[in-house]
């Protein structure tokens, strides 16, 4: 936190004034720093401190922060004059810092505005609705690129202002478009209500190359009832993603649409239609299925980029009934080269797991494993990295040095030679009357090798074989390290050696998969390693 505080003659920092004015600053550009915020808001009045909130692992800005003024009067002046000011090309959004969560989330003082024209931004929405009362917060929902999603929220300081705005503005035209203004309904209440009265239908598996696709889809949907809106998600280049959301006027029409569209052949493809569920409800249902039918969900990776849902279903359906299949795609609609296959029975999943491991599909050997929830994967990775991180920070615990040196690979093994613990006799000689244990091994030690006693000759490989095993192991690790190090260095240049050394202790098969298709998995593992290293620093 960047802060300025009064100091006593002895240099001790005093407590800030009791009546300070604290503002929340939202919609910040990712490059905005505390220093820049301090300079901008100091023009209004004396600033005590500023803070830009950041991700704990990546240290990237979360897009919001706080500014604390010496007086509430200065904070009020900033709120009046600085709201929606451009900072690095983005209009910042100011509001009073509300520590009381109930005040921030009072549904009766919060209104929802739907069907907004895409030209409406935060400032325009604020100016339009400020005539009805004091606004605490005002926001137009946006996608990742800053484009309006067509709806927004206005939070007033009192319920009467919200009620007045609803009665005056519902059905009015803003920017040549009629809007809907309603009381805000919390997500959990909406979810309970929508379980029995849903009107939104999710439709996929249609031919995206049909001429005038939007008109064709609209004509298809209206066969089952009056449609209030159709949303067709698109990629960056403007092409449809391959699914739509159709909202009907009532639940009866939505039910008819699902019954009529699901399984219907349309332009040579079989449609899929179901009730649209929020991400939270889908996740809750998925977790419940995992509890009821453990061991039925498989994780499949190293897929060919051209493989999609139906291709994966075709490959795995020979083992049993599949309840769901999904190949994960990125924001551009391209395959992330991994996916999930959910079977109805554990037997079918086990058979597929046994028979499909390392099978070649379209020129690639796939990896198949049982699905692990993110919490379990994170716990396992954290435990592994904590152990590896402890060895990195304390070399005496480690067989090797724990850090990868791109100039010279540090040897962490001695070609499979297993040394018994120091001070103990080898198993074949222990307890033999009159037999004294051999003297300690006093030869030249490799980097980081532990001192131990010589194992019996019968248990040791020949000197030539030991050298070959050691050379092969070193070459393999060196080759993997040389490929992995540049990838790690791009993200964590200062810790690249230590992190690479930690990652090299992973299973070789997983390392090869990681190198073959680096992406989110590599980033997550690097972040885990950084967290462990910081914890032990």
C-alpha cells in the first residue's frame, strides 16, 4: 500500500484521522499503479493512502482499489469531480467504501436495467438515473473486451429512490431502445425460482454455415412459442460459437421447445436442447453426481486440436453409456486439447481407463485418468511443491541441489545405487555372528549425495551398468530441463532455475505432456511453485 501519514518527532507513525473519507475505485486499467492513483487523487485533496488490489500469486491488478482522504469533504469532492475520469484510457468508477455488506447488497435499493443499447456506458447510465436519488454504485455489465452485455445495475442509498426509478423508467426509451427496469433479485433467489419456472433454453449442434443463420434459428425457435430474445455467442472473428440461448415468454413455451428440439434433425444435424442453467447450478449438479457416482468421470488430455465433443463421444461410447462429454475450448473457440467423459457406470469408466491409456487418436497418444476436483488437485500439488520447495530452500534435505542450471545439469541420483542409512549394516549382513559391517563408503561423492555404507556386491549393478544408468538418467533430465527452462523463464525469470528444478521431479510422462501442450496447466504449476518458494523464503 502506498501511504502518507503524519510522523511524530521520534519518527513514529500516528493513527490516521477518525473522520477519513474512503472511496472504492473500480474499472481500473491493469497497468494503473498506486503511485499513479496517488498523483491523480492528490489533486483533489490530501491523500492518506491508496491501494490497488492484486492477485496473490500473479500480482496482477484485479481492476479495483481504494483511496483514503484525510477528510470526508475531500472524498465527496473527488466523487463529484473525478467519477468516470479516464485513467490510462479507461473510465474509473467511484463509490463510497461500504464496509457493511448488507448496505452494499440491499436488493430493495438495487435495480436491474435490461435491454440497454450497447452505446450506453457507466456515465450515461449514472446521468440518466441520478435524478431519482443518491446513487451509491452504477455499472453496465461488460465482456472481457469492455463491450456492453446489454444490462446494468444501479444501487441507491435508499429504497424509495429505487422504487421511483422503477415506476418512472420501466418501458421508457433510452438511446432509441425500450428498456426494462426491475428490482434486483439475488442470484440464489433467482436460482430457486428458475428451477420450476425457467424460460431460457440452451440449444447446440446446428450447422453454423447455414445462410442467414440468425433468421433461420429465430424461425426455428418461434415454432414452439413467443420468443422474447435470442442470444448467439460469437468468436472474435464474428463467427458463431455453435450454441445459442433462446428466451421464451413463459415456462410452457420453453418446455415445449425442449421436447420438440432435443433430438430433432435440422439441416442434416441432430439438435440438442435443454434448460439453460447458470454456471453455479451446473457446478453444484456436477459435484452431486461425483458424490453419487464416484469413479465415473474421466479426464482425457493430449487430444488432437481438431477433436470436438462428438468425436470424443464416438471414441469412448463403445465402453458403455455416456451421460456427458466435453472438449474444453479457449475464448477463441480453439481446443485446449483436453476434455472430460462422464459414464453412467463405474465399470464402463474403468474399462475405458484401462483400454484407452496411450491409445493413438489422429496421430497422438492420449492420456486418460480419473477426474480429480480442483480442490483435490490443488491439495496434492501444494503438498508436492511444499516438499520440493523445502528441499530447494534447505539443500541438506535434498539428494540434489534442487535448482536447474541451464549451463550444467545438477545430478540428483547415482544411477539407481541404493545406499542404506548411515550407521546400519546392509540387510544381507545384519545379524550374522562375527560379521562386522564394512567401512563407510569414502570415495568421491557426487553433488549433494548422502554419505552411506556400501551395499553388498550382490545388490549392486556392475560399474559399467551403473555408469550407463546414471548417464541415461542425466541425459533425460538434461533434455527435459533444457526444454522446460525457457518456458518457465518467460513467466518467472528470477526463479526460473529453482522452479525448473522442482518441476523436473514430476513424473516424466506428465512432464512430456506439459511440454507438448503448455498452457493453463503449466501456469498453475509455476504459480504453485512460486507460492511454496515464497512461503519458505
